[in-house]
C-alpha cells in the first residue's frame, strides 16, 4: 500500500494528530451517553464505538509496533473495537455493537486519552518509518467523523421526537435555475491519483481510459424535481427501475427518499436532517438516495448517471474546495450560474461505475491491505464529497462506495447524457408542462396557463357572476377591516404584493397606511406592472413604486429600493388555495425568505362552506367558468400545435371533501386521440384533465400550513357567510 507522506517536522505532525482527534470529540460534545450507545441498524455503529475504534486503529497499527514499552490499555478492546480486519482475529459482530454498554463512555474517553498521550510520545520521539500509516490513521479518523454524523442522523430519525443534532439555522435555499448540460469531448484521458499528497490505495494507479463524448448536468437534482418524479408515478412504474431496485421498492415500500416524511394532514413533506425535521425545500439538492433511486430518476429524465471516469475528468478541471459543515447540513445550495456547480463537498454523487480495482492495483501486505481491496465486489462508486465530509477528503480522485440499496449516507445525483453536442431546442415552459402533465396517469395542467388574454377577460367576467362570491366577499371584508390591517404596518415600510395584477385591492390598504414608503408589486406580466406603476404613481405621489417582474411563488430578491426596510407582504384573493399543500408551504417559505425576519404577511384564503355554494361558484349557470376552463384547450391548439376538438370536451367542477378542495376538470366525452406538440395522447371516454384545485381552509388548517413554513398566526379577520378570511402572519 503506497501513500505519499507529508514531510513535516514532528511538532507539525503532532498538531495534525491532535487537531483530528479533537474534531471527533467536538462533533459529539452535545450528545448524551445514551445517544452515543444506541445502534439504529446493523449498517450503523454507535458513536461510542466509532470513538473507540479509531483509537484502537492508532494503538494497533502505530503504537504497538513502534513505541517501545507501550502498554495496551485493555487487551479485550481488540475484540470489541476491531472492525473487519480478519488477519487480527475475531471481533464483536457488527449488528451487536449497540449491546456494548461496557466499557462506559467515560472509559472510552480514558482510552482515547491514554492513546493520545502515547501517540504524543511516539510522534516526538524521532522514530521514523511509520509516516504512511500515520497519514492513513488520520484519514481513517476523519472518515469516521463523517460516519458519526451519518449514523447519528439515522438514529435521531428513528425517534418520534425527531431531535436536532445541529443548532445552526438553515436559510431557505436559493433557486438554482433550470438544469442545463455541459458537453465534454472526452477522448483518451488519465484518471486516478498522481502520487502527490495523501490518497487511499484504491485511488490509483493513475491510468489512461477512453471516454466517448458526454455531457454532465450543471448542478445536482433538487427536491422539487424529485417531487415531479414522484408525482409522475416514479415509485410505481417498474419500467424505470433496475430489477433489483424494483424488488426493493416492492419489498420495503419505498415511495420517497429515505428521510422524507409526509404530514398526516396531507399538508406536504418534511425532511429529517441534522437540524431536525424541516419542511421540504424544493431548491435544496435531494439527498439520501440509493443507487437504484438515482438510476430510476435518470431513466425517467431521459438521461443516465455518469461513469466515475466521466465525473473525475470533468471535476479535475475545476478548483477543489473543501466544505466541512459539521453542524449545518443538509447540503448547501448553488445559485444559478454557468459552468459545473456543486461538484465538491455538497453531496456524494452516484456514478454508474461498479467499485473495482484500477489496472495495476495491488493491496498492501498485512492487515492494512484489507482497508479497501476486499470490498471491491457488489458496490457502486460515488464521487465528490458531501457536506459532512472532512475538507481533506474532497478531491477529484476520491472513490467512495456503497451497496446500491443503501440510503442513509449523504448521497445525491447528477445527470449525464451521451454526446457533447447540446440538446435540440429548449421547449417553452408551457410546452414542457403540457407534455409532462398529459403524460401522467391523471392528466393535469397547471392553472397558471388559464390566463392568456381571453382567459384573463373571462376571469373578470367570472368575478362579476352572482354565484362567484369570493371577490365581492373579500372586497367587503377589506373595506371594513383595512384600517385595522394598516395599523400593523410599521413606519417607513415596504408593502410587497404577490401576484399584484392591477393592484386594485392594494388601494384599500394604501388609503389607510400613509406610513408605507415603498410599494413593490410582483407579477409575471410586465405590461400589468407598467399599468399599475403609472396608475399608483399618479394617485399616491408620495409613494415610491418599485415593481418586480417575476414569478411571485419563487421570487427571492426585492428591488434595491425596497431592501433594508421593515416588510409587510400582501397576498389577497384566494390564490393560495390554487396551490397544493406542498406548493403552498414552498411559497410561504420563499415569501418568508423574501420578506425577511420580523416581517408580517397578510394572506387571503377562502373558507370551507356548504358544498352547493362551492360548486355553484365554479360551475355557474351562464357557462362562463366552463368557457374559461375550455379556453385552455384553445390556447394549446394555438400555441402548441394541438388539435383538441372542444366540442368533445366538457367542464366539470366537484367538491373533494377529503382534500378540502374544489376541483375543475375537462372531461373527454368520448374515446379519442389528440396531438400536442407532436406527441399523441389517448383519452378514454370519461377521462379528465385536472386543471385546477381551489383549496378551502379552516383557520386552524391555514395556521398549521403557515407554521410549517416558519410563520405564526398573529390576527385574523373573517367575513360573514359566505365566509372568507384574511390572516396576519408574522415571521
């Protein structure tokens, strides 16, 4: 086994040793003795065992052979804390490490102190010839630091209390932007460690390999993208899975990544992390995936996983960065930009390469030869390092490896494709969403595509219908309560309206809130913003208007003129009801990030009421809502070269009591085939396209939803029947 040793004076080696040992003890400083004893599964080990095993390694491989007169701390510890070194004799079975109530935690720490004192004498003695083993021992200690965090997270995830290991605050992730691909020409390349500095033996020898042209995704796959995979039946479609993977899905009931937990109320997903159970952040990289899951997602996405040679060839062209974030995982996120992102120190990335020896590899003689080589069977390679990986281990050549079904490590995925040429034209969001939505078992379209020019006109007509109560009820409530609402706005504040449109309802607040210094309307339509700015600037000459043209559900940065002021959000209407519970939490998380700590947020929401009243509001007697719904097909015919025959589709509104929502559907009245953007979609008679949900709330349900995103309910205003509510939330 060859390791490139560090040529440093004895004192420098001692400082390196003591720093690595202190880091292990720093990681466990907040863990109780009970935390450090428990073993949550056979693949994991108790923290106490990790602390003792790394100490046994130094005692066995460095002190006993090299320090004259060294006294072994306890002869029995060789049996208790040997991991897998067959040449050194029998050992405690791995699944039973959690039964080791003795030695006590106190005695394990005494063991560490005994070995540290002896290592100090050895390193300062002038003895030589063990430099390679010393570097290996430090790297081994650091590997177990990562394992400690992996295993503690798994242990805490089993607890109903879902305790947090780390106390660092985790900010909402920034939107990394759409996923893109970068091309590489490949050719005859070299991979493997070049012998400069420390490396594990499995990283070499350096050798040549041929790569066909390939492309890598510019970032990791996000949790939001994984939700789309799940929504499209990702865990229910055997054609996406390798055979062994599909068997695992069936046998173990996989339906989401390892640490995801769905709320019993159906209000969305949370993810267990080192900071405890947290609401799912759609922009955060998805983690804790098995190889089987990563491969299935890649198949679903029309891509594949990279080989380890492709990954290393691409990563070697980037500057290395370490990222030892021992108390602030999950992984950091990448802002949008060009080039490869998140290659080093974010998440281990699955490759499609089986873990095996490089050409010319030979294990070292003796017990340390068992360190890597004996595991080169039945495992897959991961690259790149994770947020829990010590900085010195984050390098292009590092080869991590796990069995393909394992999920508790900090593993994510990056997509790859054959060929370095760019993909054909990028589809519009409308086209991409239409093709994705119509491919689902329950065909669906997002309601945001209702609002072309004709759709907007029809919606204005809907708001004036006698059956459609939400608009007039909310306006009456605003008129009565606007002065009270305005009193909660602090001086010199910015009022931020989400999905502002013509900003008509905002005037009710502005008329009672002269203390508002800046108004920021957020809307995806620049023309709507231009009209609102002109109108408001004329009517409120002392008010600065700083518009933001953006999708209000994902906007994360205010205009410069609005920054640094106390912020109050305004989200009138019942648009929050059009979002799924997961999307609503995502929106509220993003809004909290945009508005900042200490902000307030006025949110309108329609309340649960009699089914007849609800259905009539979405299926009026004049057929205006039906025309509004069917106009979506007209828009697809016009913009996506579709051939829907509108006479063969009808509008349906129904109350889904279980989900507490009104649903709108377009029903195919007969069996037929339709082409959209060159793709054919078959409809059975009675099959529907689900076009809109309008969730209705109780005050308690809205409060729970807001709480998942970090908002507290401060005040509520409820109208007379048909009841509508406006709720004041505080961050």
